[in-house]
């Protein structure tokens, strides 16, 4: 299955995905001299490379995550030529600054997707289909069971859940990855409430963010993404009744932490594509699950792959064998690359370990 063609523009090496004519890597997991980074999630953006290149809108986030790196940025769509390889970055719609990498050399065009999502979420440039001969795709949710409700539907569900809880004097804790998902919920709720507010007059309560969100929210705001005001828990007096009407946005690893006690007997929920499966929600031990994902669902993956016009597809992470088999049976030349990409969860846990929930520097 792992056929190596000397004409390949990207090959899998122990360090990461490598472009032989350009002599650089894409999202390498071991230290290399030149790394093109698709986005700042820590399974894709690691410390220790000599030179980094990312899309211009991702600059603040990448520097926040990896301070002190040598970083060049490229506006979406702008082409540079490196050792004869024409390189450009195109929106992946995954998180702020996320990019697909387009490479052209010797008449061939390859695109490496990184992580992507096809629905426009309002917090980053929407996914752009890029024509190519070979498409390297993720497959995090590459099973036919994964089909997301629209973002508007999910935001309405989250908002209604918050309203019901607030009316009952119960705080609402929603667990969401600190980078990307949290900002999407904040932005999405603000826009949903904007429409609702005209009718009802007020939010059900304050929005409280875990300290791990603060610098990321800041980076989004600096990039021009509008977010609602987010308080720290300590901005409210310990026995304030407002705590019982609050919506608390916290990373999943904050679940069960002492920080949550001040909110009393709260209702909790997890926002993740994995919530589409009932068993995952039970294992998480939360009251509600919202299937809000920053990755393409099954129809999204297939539509993105088709839109590239590629005849060859290489699958990097997620449900790899299922996707490879599905594509092969339908006439694509499909194969897998073994990579070290995976869940954002580990990164998230680290971010929380490094951050005080009240946002104080540690
Ligand atoms: Zn990601
Ligand atoms: Zn990934």
C-alpha cells in the first residue's frame, strides 16, 4: 500500500511529511530545519524546528504557543518559490490561521490539508477547495456515522440549554478545547444571542472563561474575531447569585477540578464531534453532548476530496483504513501515511496544567 514514487512531492519520513525537492517538512513531529505548519494545535505545531512558516492569520497563535521561534508568515493564496517548489497556503477552515499547503513542482500539484472543516464557522477563513493531482487528507471523523448538525442548530441548542439552567438557578459548564472550539462557541453564542436578544432583552447570565482561554481569546480578538465579554471566575464575588446563571467555558481537563466548586451544582456538557456517539457522552459523565466539531464530518470529507479533483488520495490520521478502503473501492488511488497527528486533547491537558484557572501567571 505504501508505494514510493520518485516523483512524489511529499513522502513520509520518521521526522514527518517531507517534500524532497523543496527539502522541508509539513507539521513535522521531530525537530527539522524547515517546517511548514498547517495550524497551531500542538500535535501539528511542535517546538524545536529551525525555521517555521505558517499562514499570516496564524502568527499570533503560533507565537503564543511556541514563543521565540523563528517564524515567517505568508498571506493566504500568495505564492513563494523555494528550491524550485512553488508553495502557497489556503484556508482549511479548522481554526484561526489553519492552512492547506499547496505544492507545485515539475507539472505536479499536491495539497496537504492538515486538519480541516468545510462548514464556515465565522472565526476563521472558510475552507477553500484547491485543485490538485494528489490530496493528503485527515480522516479524524472518517466514518459514515459522523454527520454534524449545522453550527446554527448547535448554537441554538447550547443557548437554550443555558437558558433553561439559568432559569432553574443552575450554572452551565461547557467543556471545549481551549484553542478553536472555545472561541467558536463564544462567537457562535454571541451571534445567536444577538438575534435572540432583540426579542428577550438580556443574556441569561455572565460568561465565565477558564484561565486557559485568556491568551487564546486575546489572539483571536487581535486577529479581528469578535468575541463577547468573558469574565474570570474571580471577577464575581464568591457567593454572587450570578454564578448560578453563568455559562462557564472550560477545557475538558478542568472536569472534576476544585475550580468548578464555586459554581455549585452545575449542569455540564461537552462540545465535541465525539458526542455524536452516546457511549462517549456516558464515558465523559456529562449531562449533555453537543456534536460541535472543528473537523469535517463524513460527507464533508468526501465532498472536500471530490472537490480537489485529485486522482490520488493519501490519508494521514483518524479512521485511516476505512477511508482508504472506501476511496479505493470507488476508483481513487488511495493509501495511508503513518503520522504522529492525533487528538488535540493531550495538548489541551498541557495547556491547562500550565495555566492557572484564574488566569494568573504561574
Ligand atoms: Zn487541529
Ligand atoms: Zn490533527
